[in-house]
């Protein structure tokens, strides 16, 4: 429900000055992706599929790779022995990891007398439009990825193109080297495309067909090359001029995209860059995790054609997958989370086997930080393989979904057992000494990499994850009553395991001052700029820090100062939106806003796609390169939503995250915990109205948005209150409106 009408601009003018594929217009149906970019007289059509894998290789989980063995090796100082517990697969003498594969592109060469004039992305219809001029006449070329087929369609360009050339990824040096090194045959070239056989995965045929004014490009699998070729041919046959051609084949695509945008939350802000970052972030999230399709990866369906994508384009569960879905909650697009949950559900036997191997229990789940689409460890940073916080972070996402959706059945049937199984693995990793528990082998993601400096006792990140699980399990017990053994486990651990690790404050100014701050782990403060803000995860996203507790407030406030003091010199693109949210949760709305502008300036391409590294030198140490990762551009939308609505430890805040420089702003249909949909407006620097619609019988605790008297309009009745926290018990389908009340001014006689 959107109580305020906002008319977003879904049309995005696109630059014609594109250097490579990731400068292009992204199109996707959640499986098949295309990037539309331009070189001289050529329209480049880079294509890929989010499920196009070479699954061979990866980390080998050996029988001796148990937690007890790992711990004993580390305690004896044999770090190399510990590291060798996680060998990687070798093929032809080289390390082999599972990886998404580059696919290729089609080069549509314009005739010499045709000039490309403009390009636009229509986000609300999932369609791109190119305008060309030939003589005195303008021609329109429309492009769309069909919503339910792995196929790109192009309409209106038949008389404009001189040639259309298929170019497989094998044509590029880096891809060819990979194929040759690991025994992948060269593709079988055909006049209309190519067919790629793979050693252990299905063959993939990429073919095109042009008829009746429509160019169709399809990529489909088969058990062998011939079956793949036939499957691709069948897809091409489904687009026929007699059945309406392009317009008919893409009508459902346009409607599906319109329906998604009708559901998505809207924002209005006198800052065109932030607005565009929000809407493009939502668009990319949908393209990377379309409801009913494939869970989001590092590059999604938009992998480049000239090399296999960096980091295998895999599932990184220590921040990247999460950021790809952060906006789904507030933007009211919860169905975008379901592909991830469905994939995790299919992995449960693997996660249970991991827990059995590592800690020897039959009722646990364990997920590594870098895995393929089958849940198997890809390789690389071995310390991430033992990072059990990956499992609990998935549990947090599931819990958050249930709370935002008001889905009690999912909460009790799926989330509750998943949290218990994640917690049991943590329990087996604990040292228990009377009334004191500890976690002797922990990580703070990516700090120290795969070196000995990457491990420590009682990392704050692990502790926050464990306390999140315990807190939510006890909340479930209080409200519903859960298995007494599960409740006792959570209560016991919560009482005896510290909530975080702290040490002497690091940031000092004008002399040494006492006090504590959050540490990464025991004896390890944030000693340098670090891209992963893991020690601050109790602020966001786990929301375990209680700022009304003086000791916790001090530790967090001091850690925040030291974090600022260490600076952004070793940050990556995805560090920025998380930092924006952290600044906002700490009450620094202007810094939250600046963080997003820095993301746009330093890490974003003209296409608003984000790089891992900075665009230029001088801002941070990670500069240059052409690695696109999708998560930062998507998470920026979540950071924008935080400006309007925040859910913090059971309370909802409206407009507290918006910089005071914005006197006028509005939002409509932002979802909050409890299955509430909020809309609000601000004018002249003052909040004018907040509307709350409830999808469930639930109570919302709303921080008074007016800072004084508030009028609550409900069922034609008006109630006035000046409480700092306004508690409203609403029925399903009920709507209330809050407006500023009359402020009484006392005058002296």
C-alpha cells in the first residue's frame, strides 16, 4: 500500500561512450543477462547465463579436517599444517576451482550511413531503446530479455545492420587460456552462433535468428552438443512474425516488470543522484534475483565475455550475497529473497554433512563463505571455509524475512530449526570453563586473509552472530514456546558467552583517555583500514547492540571513532553502502549521505555499476582494474531506504536518517518489521504526515516523528499523544495516519 503518490522517473538516458561491457545497459530475467554497449559503428550484445558453470574442482574436504584437529594444530603453532587441511583440486598441475564461465557476445555492425543518436533504459519495462538516424529519418531499436526464456530480442534494426557476428568467449585470450589449461574443447562454430561442450556439465548452444524484423539470440543447454543445438533452435522457433513477433513475445516481460515496480517502495528526494542510485539499485537487484529464478552472485547474469568472471562469480556469504538482497526488505520486494532460501533449502544435506565432518554432530548446519551453486567450497581464502558466521548470517536473513513478512509459519517451520542447527555448530566450537564460554578459533572476515594473522579468539563478529541466534530463539520461546532443550541451550550460551570483545580504546586525541572499544578479537583492535566492517556488525545488520546500556554504548562509540580514524584507505566498493548505513545508525545522517556520493564518484562506472576497486588513485589503495561486482550498487538502495525508515531493536524510526539539508522529501510503501507498510512526507524541514498500514494483527512501536504532539487518525477517531515512543496495536488491513499536533507555546506575562 502506497499512501502517497510519487511518480518516479524510470527512464535512464545512457551514455554512448562505453569502453567495455559493464558500461552497457543491463537487461535480465534473473537467469539470462545481456549488456548493451557501443563501439564505433557497432552495437555490442554481451550475453551470459547465471547458471553457466564449470563445476569441476574446488576445496577438498578431507576426513582429518575436523574442528578438533584444526584447533590442536593451531594451538601447537603448526599453522601450515592447519592450512594444509584444506587442499585444492589440481588439474593438469594447476589449481582448479568451480567457476562461472564467460559466454560471448554478438557484434551488430551498423551500416555506414546509420548514426546512433541515443540510448535509454526503461526500468519499469525491463527494456532498452536505441534511436538511430539514417538520412532524415529516425529509427527505433527496442531490446528486451524475455521474462521466461533465456533469450534476448531486438526489434526494428534489420534494415540498419550491415552484419551481425557471433563471437564466443574462446575468441579472447584469457578465456582461451583457461579452456586450454583445463581441457575444455574449443566451441563448435556455426554460422548463427556456437555450441560449447563441457567436460562434466551440460553443453550450451548459443544461436541467433533474424526474421520478420526481430533478431532473437538464445542460449540453451542439452545433454550433448546436438541436444543443446536443438533446444536453442526450439527457443528461436517460439518467436514468430505470425504470432506478433517482438511485441507479442515481450508483452508479458513488460507487464511483469511493471507489476514489480507497482509493488516496490518509492522515494522522492531533491538529490537526483541518490534517487537514481536507489531505483537502479532496485532494478539490478531484480535482475540478479528475480522472484522464482536464481539466487544472486557477485556479477549475476552480467558476466563479461572476455574472461571468466573474477572470484568465479560465486556465492560469497560473508557480505556479498547479503548486500545483493539488503534492499528486498524495505523496498517491499520480499519475493526476491526466495531464490536464495530455495537454494539453501536444496543444500541442507550438504550443510548437515559439513557439520558432521567438522564438529561431529548430526543436527547442525555449516556453510562456507565462498561456494558454487551446489554449496561446495570453491577455494581461495581457506579461513572462510571454517567461518560458521556464514551460516548464522543466512539465518539472520531468514529471520528478517519472516519478521518483515509477518510469516509465522515460515518463522517456526523453517527459521527456528535453521537457527538451532547453526547454533549447535557454534556450541561444539566453544570452550566451556564453568560459567565462562569462549570461541578459540574465529575469524573477522578477510582481516589477515589466509595468513596466521587471520585467526583469533572470540571475534566480535562471531560473538554477535551467536548472540543474535540466542536472542531470537529466546524471543521465540517467550512468544510461542519452543523445545525446552533449544531454549535452555540459547539461554545458557547467552549468559556465559561474552556479547563482544573489547579492549582499550585506540583513538586518542590530546592525551590518553580511558575506556573500551570493540575489538576484532581478543588483543586485536582495528589496527588498520579494513574493507569489511565485521566488528561493527552488531550495529547493523545484526542489531544486537543495546545503546541504552552505558557500557555497550561506550564500546560502540569508541569503536566508531577508531573506525573513522583508520579511514577508507583499504576499502572496496562494497564497503561504502554498509558504511553509509553504519553512519546512519550512529546518528550521522550527513556522513551517510556523503558515503553514497563517494560510492557514486569513486567506485561507480557511468552505468552506475560498481567496481570492486576505485576508479582512480588517491582515495584508497585498491585502484584500477575492470572488476564489476553487483552488490554495492544494489546495497546503495538499502542505504537510501535507511534515510527514510529504520528498524532498530523493535522500534521503527521515520526520517531520522535523512540529512537536514533536505527540507522536502517523501516515501511510499516502505516495508518495516511486523509486516507494516509506511508512507511519509516532509516539507519545509518538518514531517507532515506518516501513514502506517498493517498486513497482520500486530503492534508497531514508532519513534514519534514530530518530536512533540502527534495526532493519530484511526477509524475516524483522533487521538493526541506526546509520547516519545508511540505504540499502535493494529488489525490486519488497518491503516492509521499520524500528523503533527498543535504545539502549545507558553508566553510570559
